C-alpha cells in the first residue's frame, strides 16, 4: 500500500455553463441589459439600462453595483448630484 500511487483526480468542472447560468440569473433579477464574467479581469460586469457599465468581484457585489447605478441615475434625473 505504501508504494502504490493514488490515481490522479480526473474530475474537471467546466465553469463556463455555471457562469452563464449565473449571468442569466442576475439579468433576470436586476433587469440588467447584459451580464458577463470577465476572464481576464476575473470580475463580473453588467451593462445597466444601456447607460452604465458596472463591475463586481462576485455576483452579489455586481447586484449591489447595479442597484447603486440605478440610484445614481434617479438622483441625477431628480436634479441631485
């Protein structure tokens, strides 16, 4: 038993379908125009209402950024800063 080598783990999880489903979930929940995961930046991105490009390190942080962008837009429309 000591000299035996354990077989290499051959299980591989492809993150692409998981990220695609997560992007669709965020789009549906927050009504973002487009959501994607940046493979080079390693962050989540969303185009909100064809006006705001926001990012978040996690899907939850992206949701917060989407809400914040909409609040800023409402404040500007109301004459605030």
